[in-house]
């Protein structure tokens, strides 16, 4: 059964995607360009990962699946330009690599977003190369697990492989749990489930606030950055849902519901949801609807719909269907991909 908002949501997802491709995409190189991008003027891996996820979201919609399967193949081809086979373990660099130079530092969260999109692409297309890369990404993620006992709250996945930062973040650990759970769903290997529990429990015990929300990160000395980013709430909600599905343990579902309730209350005040980056909100709502699928609550989809409608009305250029969120700054690939994702979520069952 489809929802009454499906036709207009689907039309808007397609319109946002068409504008993204027209404005940012270099079809010859199968990459995205934007001002302030990485090496060669190409987009960094983080916005590319969300354009990839947006393409996967469209392929997941039966009404347009066949139209976007070739685009997904192109995304996967372009993604290889970020792959660094020489690092140990190999992983995606933050920028496009060339024969002359590498693509910059490697970030665990960037790789996790890619890994999650690849796992979903595999489930939709059975692309063996996609799942191989998702496995490779997970090996990179667990190599970033902090086992230094001199650190406060040892554990968690570091934000970056680079030596200039030793923080362990919700955003580099909770998506790792999500990726482990997706791989466990696909292959059933207990190692993935063990890692998912380990990552989830570390975030839950270290970075969960008294309000029931998740702080951003902790440094080696134990100082916690207490910002509440929406995608951090979302990834812990999603990890709780998938852990419940994998184990049958009610506790994980209950904690996901508690986080969802706390997040909706927090972001409803003072336009806080609108102050978050749209890419953060797309990840938040993706996982909120994952919760809705197993423990339905009309607030979840209603909040998504209201946010998407508000953003469509207030942030969109009506001639180009490009979105801007910062006065004086040009449209950004990351934001545009997020809008594709938000309307694709609304168009989904």
C-alpha cells in the first residue's frame, strides 16, 4: 500500500535529482564538481557519498528503479576514483586521487557512509563488486577502533586515520555498527554482530547524555563535545532497530524509541531541526523511518513531511530547483543530495 503523499514526493525527488545532475555532474568523468571541492575541483568523498546514497534511494523506488540503474552503475564507477589501494588497510581517500597525488586524509565516517550505500546497492542489484568494497570498508573501520588503555573511555572508532586528531566520535562509531549489521543481514557472520554490539555499547555508555541524546565526541583526555547533531541520533536509532532485529532483544528497540522521542522533543524547540544541515537530517529521518517500520508512530513520518515541505517552500530556487541554506553561498552538492534523499524517503513505503 502506498502513502497519499507518494506521487508528489516522488516527483520532487526526481526534480531534485535532475537539478543535482545538471548543476554538479561531470558525465564524462562520472564525478561531481563544485566550488571549493577537493583535488581537481571535484567533490570531496562526503558529498559524493550522499549523491551515491541519493541514487541508491531512487533505485529502491519501484516506479523509477529501471530509470536510475544506469546512474547507479556510473556512481560506482566514479567512486573508484577515491579508492586508495596502497593504504593498509585500503580505504577511500577524502578526495579524488590522480596519478600525480593521493586524495587526502582518510575519514572513518566518510568510508562508513559509502559502505552503507554499497551494502544497500548490493541488496538491490546483487553487484558483487559493491559488496566486496563494503567488506573492505568494514575492515578499514575496525582498524580505527581505539584500544589505547591510556585514553579516557578506551574504545570507539576514531574520526580520522590522520595523526592530527585522536577523537572518537558518535559519527564514526554508530555508522560502523550500522554497517556491521547490514553485512550481518547479508551474510549472517557472527563477527559482524559482535562488532555491532561492541560499537553500539561504547557509544551508549560513553556519549549518551542524561537527556537521552548522543553527544558528538570524546577526546583522549576525556573532554566531551556535547553538541547534538541530528545524524548522531539517527544512526543510534537505526543501530538499535537493527540490533533488535538481529537479536530479538527488546532493550535495543526500547532504546531506539527513547532516543527518537528525545530527539523529536529537542529538535521541535526553537527551530532546531531547521538549524541542522539537511544531510544530517536526511540520515536522521532515514533511520527514524527504519524505526517506524517496526514500531509505527505517526509523528515520525509527519515530522519528516513537515520538514521537507518547509524546506521545499523556503530554500528552493524555483527556476533551478537548487537549494541554498547559507546566504551568500552557492548551492552545494551535499545539500542537494540530501533533498533527493528526503523526498525519496517520503515516496517510499
